C-alpha cells in the first residue's frame, strides 16, 4: 500500500476542531494509504505537556491504525507573543531537521495554519522534492488582521505575507475548506491547482436525541479564544426571561473570565461545564437542542467545521459568524442565522426560538440529519479527490 504523511501542529489526544479534523482525514485516508502523522508532543489546549509525554523528546505510537510520531515542543498557550513564537519555533526547528534528513514517503500533506510551521515544512519538503499537498483551513495573515492581533503593514504582517506566498507557490496542490480560500490562493498564484475539501465528519457514530422537559438547551462546545468571542456572547445575550439555557463546554484563553462572569450573573441561565472528552461530549449532547456557532468577527475564508459536525448529528444550528458559513446554514436550512457582531439581531432570533417552543425542534432535527447525510459525505469527497489525482 502506498504511503502518505501528514504534518500537523495538532492531533488527538489533543482537543479541539483542528485536532479532530486532521484525525478524521488520517483515518479516512488510512483506507487507501499507509498513513503516518508528524506532530508535537500532546499539549493543546492546556499549554502543558500531557502526563504521558512529559520527560520525553519524541514518542512513536499507533492510534487507530495510524502511525503517530510526536516531536518535542516547548508548550505554551500564553497571551505573550514571544512565548507563543518560541513554542512554534521549538517544534518547527526539530521538524525541519526531521523532514530534511529523515525517511519520507513520496506524498506529504501539510496543515496550515500555523503559517510559520507550514512554511518550514514546505521548505524542507521542496528541498527533498516530495509532492506537497497543502491543506489550508484558515487564511493567515488575513485572519490575524481581521481579529486585530496584527497591524496592516507592520514588519510581522509583511513577513507573514512572504510566508503565505511561499507556501502557496511551492505546494504541488492546495486543499481549501472554503471557496473563499480557493479564490484567495488563486489570486496569489493563478496557476495553482486548488480543490475544495470540506471538513465533513464521519457519519458512522451512533447518536440519538433524548427528549427532556424544561428549557430549550442551547450549547457551545469548543475553543474559548479571541476568535470565538464566547465571553462577549455571554455578556450580550439577553437570556433572562427566555425559555432558554446556555451551556458552555471547552477551554481556552477566555475560560477564567467566562467562569467569573457566569458566577456574577446567575439570572442569565448560563452553565459552564469545562473541557469534556469528545465521545463523552457527544453522549451529553443527546440531551441538548441547538448548537451555537459564533465568530467574534467575520473572518474571510473561515467555515467552522462545527457546521458539518452538528449537521451530521441532526442538531439545529444558531450561526453567528457571517461569511461562507452563513451561506451554508441558509442554503441547507440547518437552523438560524444572525448577522455577525449584531447582538440585537441575535437576541431577536433567541426570543423567536424561545417563543416557538421546544416541540418545534423535533421535526427540524430529522430534516437536518437527512440533509447532512445527502450532502456532507466525507467518503465520497475523498474518493473524488483521489480519483482526480490530488492525493
């Protein structure tokens, strides 16, 4: 069986959408290739090495028929830019040596972002003359500008633009999770072969809604960072007096502030659960009603994979992120949309949901599940890409 390597900054047992979608890609490709993954020692999102990896420089393990090679990293989830950069550089430098001198298959998939990591990987693989398949999930540095964590025209911005152009130009093929990403790549490198690769989930997981009396249970599950804006949602959602509870699962930079806010505002019916294992979470979600998918600001190119994941469960979505994701929710009738950053419209939608009552949700769940099965199929997507010679 032909071999293929995936280079990623995240991989389970790390939590979050990035780790989950790379694992899903690896597992599905393992039906067609002998798949291996190179990634850091597990540390995300806590920013500390998991107990099983402490005191080790590298680890080799088999996870679900995938060979995972973990390299040392100086872990950090600090808000300090210097510490975050040091963390990326620590793994990137070891990765560069590994890719430059280690044994490699002919085909390698490189995940981007992080931009610096993907640059290092593409540089080494170009020297080794391997087929580089660049998997782009978000557009950096564009997203950094929209999130106001980078200033336009700054030295860091110009350097990031150089890295971005390099990886698009030197990849043999680009996979993008949205049409906006593909359009952006082609603007920079018009001749680049670029294909749509949606972050569809696996539909094989058993999931069955369990009806419960009481309030409509809205939930958010995922990273609690600047890009998601969950703290601001807590502050500006007008939930008092509505037939809605808001439940939060996850971890990240805003965690402590969210906990403090909830403790000081019990009237808002917000419950914080912390980080929960993915399988445990999906079991818990059988008792919930609506998934909340927000972005703090409209990020060009970004389509949260949660849209497809929750659709595959038959879970109605309240989308508050704008862009292509908003269009997908509308096109496939997956739930409700409020214009990004417009909390007045969001609260109007929440009131309408509350007024409609819990009984209105059951037929929605059935319809959404059938829509997802017909339109969000990862196996078909991969088979089509393989037949076109992408992998």
